[in-house]
C-alpha cells in the first residue's frame, strides 16, 4: 500500500471516528453563525421530531444544543445553518463555563403550536412575524375573529398580534387612505364579520375579541404583539363599555367624557394614557413615542435601542427573550414606534429601551397563568415602512438582531415550565 493510500485511510478513519464520537450538536448563535433566523427553524424542526433541545442562555449568543442525529445534521446543512459537533470532553468544558458564568441551560421539550391573528385581506407588508416564520420554515395557522370567538385559541400555545387595530378605527388610516380599494375592502370585511357574529359595531366585535385573547392569556397562553396591536389592545381593554370611536367609523360620535371613563385596571401593560379620538390623526394615544406624525429627532443613523442584561440563572424568562448576538439593535418605526416609559405599569419588565430617552421598545409581563410580550415598531429591517411597500426579503437579513427577538418569543413556550417559575 502506498504512502498516499495510507494517509487517505487515516484521514477517513479520523473523520468517521470523530463523527461517531460526537455526542451533541452545538448550533452557535454568536457572530460566527451564518444564518441566525434559519437556526430557530431547525430548533423548531428538531422539537417537532421528538428531540429535546437545550437553549444555552448567554452562551455564544444564546446557542442551541441537541443530541447528535444524522437527520438533524443533514437538516442544518440543507438550511445553511452553522454548527459544531462536540464530544464528551468538549461537552464537559461547555457545561463548566455555563455553571461559572452568567449563563444557564433551559430545556425545550415540545414544539409550540403557533397561531397568527390575521384578517382575510392580510397583505405581505402587514406582518414581520409572518415573514419570519415563513423564512425560518416554522409552521403556523391563521385565525381571525370568528375562530377566536369560536374557541379555537385553545388549540394553540402561542398567538401573535401585529398591525391590528383593536379599537375598531381601521388603523386610523381614514385621512389618507379612505378612498383606496384596500381600505374599503378592510372596512367591508370587518363590518361583514361583525354582522355575522351579531355585533352592531366593529368596535364592539373587537372588544369581544380582546376579552377572549385576554382570557386566553389568563389561562396560560403566550401572546406576542407588535406595532399597533400593542397599544390598541390595551386601549380597548381600558375602554370596555365606553364608546371612544368617532362617527366616521361607527356612525355615532365619541361618548362625552370618554377619557375620564377609561379603566386602567383592565389593561395589561399601560396606564394613565390619554386617547386621541380625532379620526384625521394617525395616532391612538400618547402611549406611542414619538407620535406617528412626528419624525425621530435622532434620525435613522442614530436610532438604536439596547437590550437589558438579566441573570440567566435567576431570571430565565427575560434572559430568553433578549438572547441576541449584539446588545444594541437599530431602531425601526411603525404606527406604534415606541412606548412612553412613564405610562408603563410598574409590574411590567422592560427588556429594551432607547437609552437617554423616554422610549421603551420591548416589554414583557405576566397575566394570570400566561404571559404577554410587546415589541414596538413594524419591521426590524425596514426603518420606515409604508403602505404597499414590498415585503422585506429576509434572505438579505439572515443575521438580523431585530428579527431574532421575534423568534426568541416563538421558542419561549417550548421551555420546560418548571424552569420558568421565578
């Protein structure tokens, strides 16, 4: 046998023996990861196939660890996700680092069943979460008012709300878009749904939907909201039994003294806010900061928010929700761009804020047995997204820190519940 053949056999032996000895697959999530967003999809796929995943909080950007199976390795290669194969000694070193540092491991046991609250006329530019799920190849279903009120939320672990208006004012697009086909279509579909379900007004239908979702959270559901779904959800809760909707939307005027009749005890995240019922103003209340009609004084280049650092061992939930490969994330606008800090309830945990300002970008809270997470802004990779703009191509933003925060929330319900008790 020639020296060349001996060398080849030795290389093959080393390759196969190292693969055979590998006990775990590490999907690292630091700056060396080729596709952060697809990595979440593989973690979800692994759970779907009955294989547990360990989420290594604060280890290399919030990495994923799972037993080595050829099928998992193949899926990682197909989707272009970076990973390493670890043997016994490497695993011992990894766990030692986690034990000594501000890190922890959380067991993910079951792929959560995901629902998106979406009307039939949902447009591509409407929802960053839909784009994230589709890019990461994570299965999901769409629900609207009839299914929510019909009890179908019980079938799902996690619900997403995005660019919705739960006050029944059609996004307050009246001033600029009331003559467009898509706006008229939205009004028509909402009014038809209200009539079919026995409600005199769309605003009354939306309040019933909000109460159903709030009850879903109370009984253990996970809700993640972005953009205008955040503040309009709480405004609707505060305005139960109060007409805050102008005649151009529902045929009768705003109730006299509506502001003084709001009940902030009903809300999840915000209190003491002032509503703006003006139908010609593209704004719901003073929760949003800056207001939708005002530009950011800092400008796009200087607009960043920072994530808080939490104790992985003692505060696993906020730590999970803030896992990222960077600490400062570029800002992005929306109908609700940020939350005014002084209007956030003391019980709510602030996860990310624009330092030196009143603007809070990312919050989390508990309600009953469940949780809610609010993330302000419309699209993390489109600074100022407009109606009918083309959807973001996530293949061009596969390492997006802002989109990672969305996907953290999708895996959050998979965590072993005992570990989450604080």
